[in-house]
């Protein structure tokens, strides 16, 4: 393990055992400790993304701008890769690699270092978090994977990535929201602050209704909080609670109507049976086997 860390670069063992990771420190340490012979050009076709890369969507316009810069100035800072079964996996520098491809380069300068799976996962996430390239849903799912894969607590993840415990908890809450709302968040149609309010609502249908209302009416977070804590949701919940009894009442009404041949209404612990005349009432009583003493 000690030999491996020395191969990575001076100070990396401390970096990975620290409570907080910093990608700039990681890259700077590797680049500073690299000799000219360590920086080699490798074929872009031999390079694969970090398999733990949480980012699924890349800003095409930003990549084009970076590609134009590469065409003019070249790649100033080498990417960092590790050897894999076939070729190399990117440790840091996927945007540069994609932009280099757009710029028409066939090779890219790189430094080869060795990392284990847990480190690859942490590096991929920290790269995106610190450089603000992940959307909130991608970030939340990445935290979830790291916690489940490495058996970490929310507290340890918060310390490692320089976040508060409540921030990690709130982010993880996003992935429990319906897919439709997650798409709104990923596409920046609603904010994470809106999403936190929605996540506290137990009814999925109400969550979706309010999410649509945010998009359609451009509701502020404060507006949403007022609606979520007010009578509107309470009324909707009451309506939902009334649905089942109403259906049951209708079944009973139908049964009584079939038995008596008269219109029946059940409401508020009352049964109302309609009749046209005394003779019709007697007919109903007879069906119900109710004897009436007329004396």
C-alpha cells in the first residue's frame, strides 16, 4: 500500500485519509510530482470514461468553447488516467478529453497513475461537485451509490465532500421523488429548494400537482410553502379520504334499490328511501318484512 501511494505522488495517502477531498490538490500533487517522462501522449481511442462518472449530461456549448481553445492553445494540463484491461480509464479530465475529440485531436497528453475502485468513485464525484458540472439529481444519485457501495454514513460522506449533514440528507431525499419531478429538477425547471418542500408531502399525486403548478405559475419557494402548509392540501387529503366511503355507500345504495325497487340515498349515517304513495310505502315495508300495527 505504501509503495502504491508513493507511485501516486507525494502526499496522496494523506489526501485520501483526510476528512475532506480536494480535486485541485489531487491534480496539482500528481502533476508537480510527475517527471517529463511521466507525461506521455496516448490515443484518445484507447481512453474510456471513469466507470463511476456520475455525470450523464455534458454542456455541449461549453465543450465546443473548450474545443476551440484547445485548437488555438493546445492542451495545457495533461489528463490523469489509470491503466485498465483495455487501454485507459480517465481519473480526471473527461471534459478535456471530449473537447480534444471535438477539436480533432487523435492523441492527448496524460499521466498514468493507479487508483482503486473506491478512489475512482470519490474522484469522479468530487470533480463534478467542486467544478459544478453535476445537476442535483446526478449529485444525489452519486452520494447514494457511494454510501451503499462503500458502507459509509451520511455524516462521513458530508465530511469527505465538505458538505453539511443536512445537505447530504436533503440531496438524498431528491431521489425518492417521482421521476417526473426528478426530471423537472435535472432540467432546472424547479429548484432543489422547491424539491425539499415537495419531499415533505406524503401524497405522490399532490407532489406532482404542485410541481406542475411551480412550472406553470412560476411559484416561489415561499409561495409553495404557504400552499403546502395551508388548507389546499388539507382539502385534497379530505377529498381522498372521502373517496372510499363514497364508493362503499354507492354499493349499499344499489343493493337496497335492487331489493326495494325505490331510490335510496345514504348520507351522514342516514338511509333515505323514496316512495310515491302510501301504497308504495306499504310495498317497501312488506319487502323489508316490517309489520305495522294499524290499530
